[in-house]
C-alpha cells in the first residue's frame, strides 16, 4: 500500500478559471509533524525495573501527577501549515456592528449564528489541507506547455503527482500525434505504451467516433494524487524518486490516459464535470452539509465512486476494480512499495531473503521489479491459483461471447493452463504436460496471473503431503480472525482447530525425523485429500513456509591428513625418480663425450675399440636391417628415461602449485564454500572423498557436488542435475561423513 497517500483530486480549468471538481476522502488530513521533540506528558520517565517494583504506586498516585517541568500546553511543539483559508473568527466582521439604537437585538444574534453556520458549511466545500480549493486548483492547473507530461509539485509537507492534459488550440480534444523520439522528460517505456494504446484507440474510435466540430468549455483537467511527502533522509538515496515514479506510472498516468481517451471519444470528462459542478452549486446555495453532497455525488457520477474505490484499494493494498464510462480497469500499487521509504533495519528480519537482483527483475519484467518481493521465477517453482471474485472469474471471461474468433484458440489454451495448474506440479512439469515452451509461453502466463493477483508463486507440495513446513514470523491478520475463518471453512471433526494445527507444525519442524506434514499432522492416507485443501487454504494466507534441504561439503581433518600423507609419499617417489634420472643423464653425457663416439661415423662404429659391455649397449641402440629400409627406429632406453624424468618434474611442479599450506592446516575441518569453482587443493579433497565408493555413486557425486554450496535448494539440484530424489538420497547416504545438511525456507 501507499502509506503516504492522503487524497485523490480531480481538477479542471475553463474560461471561469480553475476549479476542484471532486476529492476523496471528503476531509483529508495529513499526519502531524513536530518542529521540536515533545516531552512525555504521562508522568515520570521511569525505567522498567523501577516501574515493576512500584507498580501500585505508579497506578495510584505517580501517573496522575504531571512531571515537574513538563509544559501542560504542547500545541507549540507541532508544526502547522501556513493557512490560505480565511480565519473564521475574523470572517464575520460585517455582522458584529451594533444597531444605531445601541441596543442588542436577539434577531441579530440569531442571524449571526445562522450566518456563522452558513459560512462554516461553505468552508467545508472550499477548503482542503488548510488551503482554499480555488488557490490549490490554480497551482494544479499549469500552463499549456507543461501539460501532457509528468507533474510533480511539493508544497511544505504535501506532494502532488499527476499528468495534466489540455485541449488543442482550436478548442477540440484530440489525440496527440506520436513523436518519433521520446521527450527528455518522458520515459523509455512511453513509446511502447503508445504503440499499444494506438491500436486500442483505433478500435475504440471505430466503435465510438469522437464528436466533430464541437468546441469544449473544458480547457484542461488533471487527476492528482496528494501524498504526505516523506523525509528524503529516511530512505536510501534514489528510492524516493523511484517511489514517486511507481505511483505516477501505475496510477496517475494510467487513469489520466483512460480519462483522456474517453474525453476525446465521447466528451466524458466534461459531462462528469458538468454534473458534479451543478450538484455542488445547488447544495451550496441551499446550505446542505458537505457530507450529503458527497453521498449524492457518489450516486450520480461515474468518476466519483471510481476515485473512492481506488483510494480505498490503495490504502488497503488490494486490487482496485473500477469502471470509467463503462470501461473496466484493474489498478494497483506494489504491495511492498512503502519499503522503499525505509531502511532495512526498520523492518523485521524475514525467513526468506527477497533480494531484488537484476537477473530476477529481468525475468519478472519491469512492472513486477520493484516493491513486489517475489521469489525467483524458476522452473522448479509451482503456481497456486487464488480465490477469484465471481464477477471476475477468468473461466467465465475466457468463455464469454466477447472473445473474438481469432482469439478463441488462445483462450482455450489458457483455460487448459488454468485447469492444469497445481501446487503438486512444477512449472517445468506443466510446460511438459501442455507441450508449451517454458520461457515463451508458461512464464508470460505466470507473470500475468501474479501481476493481477490471480495466483502466487510457491514451492512444490508433495503429492502425499510429505513436505516440511514451518510458520512465518508473523501473520497478516489476527489469529482469532484466522481461526474463525478456518473453522467455518473446515468444520469436520477430524481437523483440529487452527491454533492446534499451527502448534503441531511448529513443533514438527524442529525434529530430525518424521518432521514432514504427513507424519506430524495427517497420519492417514485417507485424510490426504482433506488436508490437501487445508494446505492450500494456509498457503493462500501465507501461514506456511516450505523448508528446503540445503547441502554443504565439509573437508574433515582425517580427510585432509590422508590427502597430505598421499602427497608426501608422492613427493618421495618423485624425488627418487629425479635422482635416478640425474645419474642416468650424467652417465649418458660421459658416454657421448668419449673418444670412441667421436670417431664413429654415419657408416659404422669402431667395434674393436669398444669393451664388450659397451658393444652390447650400442648394439641395442643401433638400427636393425629392417629398420634401415623402413625408416623406423628401435626403442631407445635413454629416450624413455628422459621422458620419465620430464614427467616426474612436471608432476612435482603441479604438486607444488597446489598450495598445500602447513601441516597445522590439516588439524581442523573446513568447508568448501563453492565446489563449482574449487581450488586445486579442494579438488584433491573432493577426489579423495570418492575413494572406496562405487563407480556409479562416485561419478554421480562428481556430477552434482557443484550444487552443494548451501545456497541451492534440493528442488533446484534435482532439476539442474536431472536426477531423481532417490538418487540424491543415495549420494547423501554414501557421503554422509563429508556433508552438512540443513533446512531453510529460502
């Protein structure tokens, strides 16, 4: 809801000047503000321990006596807006003059009281926020150059947001031609909205052509939202402007666009202003109280009840279903829009972290990116259809006669989508059953349903209700009210009262085993259909949070010690290989540098000068007769030894680059925070965890351990790894000593 919304105004301008046509509520008031801290007036400022020890003394005597030094009159502590309304105590000077006879007349006193009352009634019509309506209407009717664009005006503690529109120079109302480039004061999405509105306008103009060659007395009208301007220092930098932008785009601009269209096509706004203006003048002339005029205006006007419904819906954070000239509209503000005005510390910590990052905002779309606190739109999520009003039943609308023949096929597909939607199916499952594309067809339908509050995104519920639930930190409604509604909805004796059901769920969530809903509450397969409806009822009212399994990998001290010992043994082996390789290399160099080698040529070897041992060695290295003709060589032991030496050096270098640390690092276990980007040493630990495990289990662990970072839920792991829940349980069972599991709603 918009906690800062104070009033909705409709202002117009004509040859007679600006005028406030209608407002709701009738007498809006802004929250009081202080110009300096006001002291406590309820007695002594005592600490809680003293109050508890002297409770009887406080209740009998202390609280009745004002604190010494506290001023009794605190009106001067409140900030008051400079008033443009005339002071009623000075507005009757023409009646205070005594007759020439010097005697007071009772009839004069009666006329004075009557005129005072009459002026008080007139002030109700012509004053708002301590300003005269004429003065305020003049401020809200800007020059023509400022029309057809966003309007923001801040006066003291009041902010006025709207989109004024005006007549053309020839006195006729018509649509503005589209600009090739957006104005510097406009928005990037305005062109897209204009393209969508253009097609609708063309259809509407065919059905209801605009009046031709008719000059209008209405020069301008302005639908305005009056806000209690928040303190800019109370919110994060930039959030205040974003807050005002959302209110402008979702409410002010949308309502103005519809009113402007209806004014062009059927002169609707001018007719409404005629009705309300004539009615107000008649009631003022007869001295009827302002409250009776407002009641009558709601009956004879179309704009007046629409403004009333819109105001009440915004304040209650619900969808506003209004009608303007028989044109239905659905308007709303993001339910968590007010959180933009406050720091995070001012709100209670929630179980679920609703961080609105850029990627999630891009998936949800621009209209659902701010102030909605929606979970991630992911394939492993599910869709819960909410209870719709009978007059707004989507099935009735999709099957109605107004659906065009070319849209009938698409309407039937949407009906099938709504019939398929279930909390026991994920969005990916629904796309598979319907043979729809997940991102191109399923996601847009989900976004539309969530945006119009016909559905909400939830976690998948097990068919047998073997889902672990917990309770939210607070309820949106009092428990007594929820209990009464629950008893009326489920009067069966097998279903316990809501308070007992909540207590059972809360106690079960802390257990290690048998903590799911079926084991804790249902306990019988015959009651699953009944309790399935109970779970749906509670999910619709945000009384349940689904607990998800999260997994982290722990490198134990025993594992680290085993890997380090293997590393040390490997280093010893490599050092031995290097020492043997160095001895062989030195021996080979000596033999190559001997005089006998230098005398040997390409045609043969001086065999007589060689010793028997050297001759045998060279005979093994010399090419055979077949190899001379083939061009191939026999294997040479020295070449193999060189390759082994190079491999040993490379392996030793790789071992040294791992970063083993000191021996003391193996004394304590540690967590592998992100297995998907594990360091070389962490990869050694992960590989050592699979020693002695079956080949299939080890390969599956190697595939899915990248998701064991403690952030991903079990549903996400199953979807991304494309494995079953049974296969995941097998991995958790075999690697239990290295895994840390916990339940969390996020």
